[in-house]
């Protein structure tokens, strides 16, 4: 691709991927038609949905697409059978099923979340596309699974021939650079808050890039797990350096850390590990650096990784958005019940297509960071696809005299959709253009229906993103700000739950690992605002102080020789910490009283925690 094309907004990598996908969609459509499948256009839709730029991603997404389709098809058949008992059961069952799948998708990650969402709206495709002929439900279900299989195999074969294998070297180089920056910050005479913020932000971006890298092989999954453990441990070390005033490290430690940074930048992880081991042998930072040395060793050889038995080793614990999952399930269920009820009451002829579009829009975008910002582009792409489908159906197809001609006439417009995806602006609408165009075209003679019915069906499909936008804006709006606040509340709740947990000492490592991962996620959500990231860093440090104080209180309580008066004070403080989000001032007072009673390191721990509790309302 020449520089002039790049200046016009075309990208070479997208050009190859989009046209490759378009060719695979054409191939799938032709094969499905040759096999005599009733809806061959679904095979082309599957290709657009399943294609990925890398082989591993292609394989894993195809697997979850087929699994989600099978589960969704069975659910759709069940809904059709329930409709024969009472029509309202179709709407109620569909709303509950899509809501359940949408909620579960918000708890999963990567292609598992994709397959879960797909199981939800596939049921809608089976149940609603032929709702007037429930006697054909088994045939429709079998046709749906067969076309998806053809589409997945076509995408896989074409992709395997032309798509490159995933190259993890760039990601590993990126992680080595982050570790080198960490070593430099540890070796510096004083902590630099701005450098720490930037490093955590870079860690958050690298962590998010791990999910696509994990796809396709067990080795990739092991590498991803080892990388997450390393980033989490690195974050814990950085927060230790940033959290409190630390004495200046001895010169030997600073030299070892600088040597480790230089080795990491020179792509010599073995030398970096040896240098870190020398630094970890020094008493001032031994407890802090030993877990980092072990995590680096596991990362260098993930196939030999075994969970360390050491007490201070961090497990891999991922953030699960339980609040967001519940809200997404309520949003999807409520919106589908509302529009389904309107369809049942009014008998709107194209109501099934509107409900189908709603099922897709209300579920597929729920795992995106900012679905509200995406839906206007979705609407534009679907409007273009619906308009093209109408033009093909009423201006081009009437000239065909055989089914093969109908199929042949679609192919240039699929390629046009691929070309659209190669442009910087066109890529935002190309996917929806192709999906809706194929959804509304059924290449079978004789052509049936009238122009008015076709327009009504097209408008119903195009109205779906607008209806979904209303739902997203009014029912628990999934804005970035709302997600930030929710995540911060979950981190606060974890500390409160820790205070009331009788087995908190056994859960120490899990709590820390979850806190670090949620902190990385919070930094990713606030990446556009340095001020918000500074607030997130301060909040994370405050919660870490409170968690350490909570653990120390549990440790003192567990000691059999702790005096009764001190036990009462500790239990009172833990009770206040359980209600930390409601009454932080009381938690601050209880921790301050503990600090006055304690001596030495314990007094410092509780004093820091009291200051952290006071800072939480801000």
C-alpha cells in the first residue's frame, strides 16, 4: 500500500484482512448454497463474525462461535416449543435467556464472553426469523447450525492459509521494558509519583493486551497467566516503593537494580534475574523482591511453571464485574420484555425483526467499554446495509432467472463491504453493513413479498440500535464514569468484607491479587485523564494500607496471648472497617485509637490506615 493510499485513510493490514474476510464470506455463501442449505447467507454472516487477524484467535473464536451457536439453537428450539403453549412464553423466555447470557458474558473474558453472548442472540435468530411457522423449528435449527459450521470452516481455512501466526515477541519485549522501568524507579533516590502513574498506566495497557495473545494454544494460555502474575507482582513492588517513605537503598542494591534494568532492555532476562536475585539477598528489600524474582523465573519458562508454595506468592485472580453483570442482565431482560410486549399487543408485522435486532444490540455491545459511543456508527452501518439489501432485492434480483444468479449477484456487494472495512472511517460501519445486508437477503426463487413489507422489515432492523441506545442511556447507563465508580466501590467492599472474614488470613494473597488487578483495570478506564489516574493511585494505596491494617488486626487477634482489652479494641476496629463505605470517619477513629495503643511497627501500620480512611471521601 503506497503512502498516498495511507494518507487517504487506507491501511495495509486492514486491507489484507478485510478483503480476505470478504473472499471467505463469498466462499461460504457459495458452498452453503451448493449444499442446498435453506439460508446460505447465514454462512457469510458467520465468516464476518468469526474472522480474526491471527491464526490462534481465528481458531479459538471459531470454536466458541460454533459452541455458542449450538447452545443458542437448542434454546431457540425450546422457545418455539414454549410459544405453542402460549405466545407470551416466547417473549418472556427470550428476555430471560438473553438477560442470563448477557450477565454471564460480563463475568467472562475474551472469546468465552463472545460465545456466551452469541448463545443469547442465536436463540433469538432461531425463534424469531420463522416465528410464523413453528412446525419448521427443527429444520430451521439444523439449517442454522449447518450454515454456521460452513462459515466457521470457511473462515478457518482461508484464514489459516493467509493469516499470520501470533507473534508474542513484541508483547514480551513490552513487558521487559516495563520491568526495566520498574527497576529504574526502585533504584532512584526518591519515589516519583508521576513516573509511577505512567508506569502503572502502561502496565494496565499491557495487561489488557494479554487476552488476545492467549488465544489458540495451551502454551499461549500459560504464557498469559505467567505474564499476569508478573505484572501483578511488579505492581505490588511499585506500590511498596510509592506507598510510604522508604529509607534510601544501599548502593549495592541500587547498582543491582540498575544492572537488572540494563539487562532487560538488552533482552537478557537471565542476567536480569541474576541481578534481581543479588538485590533480593539484601535485608532491606528481600521480602519485597523475592516474589518478583520468582515471577520473573516463571515468566521466562511458563511451561515449567508450578505454583510456588511461598506464602507471599501472588495467585492470578481476575476482576469480575458482578455489579455490571447484574445491571447488564436487568437491562437486557427489561428492554426485551418491553419491546416484546409491544409486539405481542400491537401485532406489528415486523416486530419479530425489531426484537431480533434488539436481542443482538442489547447483548453484543454490553462487554464493550463504551457501547453508547459505538451505537451511532452501528446505526449508520445497518442503515447502509439495509439500503443495499433493498436495492439488490428490488433493482437487481428481478433480472435473475435462476438461484445461482441470485447468489452471484450478492458477491460483488460482499466484496464492496470488505473494501469499506479497509478505510479508517469505513471500518466503523463495514461490519454492520455486511451483517444486515446478508440478514435481509434470502437468495431463493421465486422472489416473494412486496416492496412495502421489505421496507418495513428493513426499518425494523435499523430501528434496533436506536432502541438499544435508549435502553443503554436509561437503564444503568454503562458510561466510563459509572464503571470507574462501580469498580472503586467493589475495591472498597473487598476491604470491608476482609474485615468481617474470620478466615481473612488465609485469603490474604487472593485479596491482594484481586486488588492489584482491579487497580490495573481502573487505570485502564481512566487512561484519558491523568488526574483521574492520580486519584486512582491514591485510592489504591489507601485501600492497600487499610487492607494491611485489617490483616494485622486479624493476626493480633489470632495470637492467644493478646490481652482481653486489646481484643475488644481490635474487634471494635474491625466492626468499623466492615462499614467502611458508610462511615469512614468511625473507621478512622477506631484505627487512630489502635495506633495509640500499639507500639513500634504496629502503631505505624494503624496510623497510616487511619489517614487512609480519612482520605476515602475525597
